[in-house]
C-alpha cells in the first residue's frame, strides 16, 4: 500500500511497509545505447557516463494485466509507495526491493501483501492472488536502473479544492475529529503542507509527518490470551507470525511465542480507522482534504 504521499494520476501522473531499497530510473526512459557492456548487455548512456542496462531483464507483461494493476496499485499502494513505486514518506522504494527484483509474476509479493507486515506498519490488504499478480505486472513494467532521471516531483501538492475538502471532511472525518477541537490550529502546528498531508493520511507513521509531540497519538496496544485463560495486556512492541512482544503498564517486557492462533492475540490500533480509509479515498479527495486542512490556522 507511496513518494510524495499523494495518490494522484494528475499532478504525480496518475500516495504498517516492506523492506525496499535504492533509487530507480523512469519507465521507458532510455538513452541511446553505446557498445556492449559487462555481461554482453548494452549499457545505456546517462549523464555522460555509460551505465548498465535495466535489471532484471523481463519479458513484456500482458498490457491488460498492467492496466488492471495500475488501477489497483493507485487505489491500494500508491499512498505509501508513490505513484511511480519509488517510495515516499511512509513506504520505501519498491522497484529496488530484493523481493520485488526476485519476484517473477507476483508469487513472492502475494504472501506479503495478503498478510502484511504489522511490525513495520504495513497492514494486510484484502486482495486476491490474481489482483496482486496484476499489481506485480504493473510494478515490473517499470525499467529499473542505477540512477533515476525521471522521478516526477510536483511543484506543489496544494492542487485541491478547499471547499470540496471541507465537505469531504464532514462526511469522512467529522465523526472522530473537530476543526474547533482536536484539529484546531492544525496548519499552524504543521506549516509544511507535505508534512501535514502525511500526518492526516497516516498519523503516527513517523516518516516526514508531524514533529514528535505535535499530535497526541495513543500507542498501539495488544492483549494476549494464554491457553490457561490468563490475559496479558500492554503496549505492542513487535508482532509477526512467530512472536509477539509487549510492555506492560509497570514497564515489564513480555514475549510470547506464537504457533498459529495460539496464544490468541488481539491488536488494538487506535489508528485503524485511518488505515481503513486509506483504500477508500479517491485521489481528488486526498487533494481536497489537504487543501482544506492547510486553512486550519
């Protein structure tokens, strides 16, 4: 599920988190080849220096899959990993991820997307294997090189309609937030529009959003119910398929080995409503809401 955190098919061409790395060259951005380079692959010219051809070499994907994947990616992934899959404020670069580089047709991406990586802030997504294969086809359609000459950075993220944003706020946000209450003076506390947008999209992400202490975001807690019936509660430290750790109210650190659904683990994420909305916002709503929130000074 980044980047500048706008999911846009207009200003950015077209906005939990995995272990992804490194920079990327743009889709279809090639320069005239020079004589064959290492490994028999013709290098491409970049900034006056010969550079290796895009890696890995892939056969063209089915255009229909790529188009379906582009749509799905824009709705479910771009808000964290960027509309160009090169990462952003909350999600790292996908195109240089070792997992993505090794993936062929979504087989490595499917379990990660469907199960999520909650210890790293990445929620699981309710997508079928076929849908994830389509997303993989779209991600693999980008050409990957050792440098990035085509990343598109918008001159401003404030391209929405503040009045429409006020309406969207009333229908999607006002049940939990108030512009005269918890959000009063929000734009004065977070004057940078990009940081403000990141803050409301994924509060508490800690990746380029509000400065620490600006907003009172409660921690995620967890309840572990042991086979004996004993319940242990505390602030969530880490959780994966094999282990859950928590810190109890008295500061005691506890760890529990997991085997399937034993022990029972219930995670209480105060930001879950925000995460649930991430897949529901339209591009325009994100632009409009940000345009409205920057007026709350």
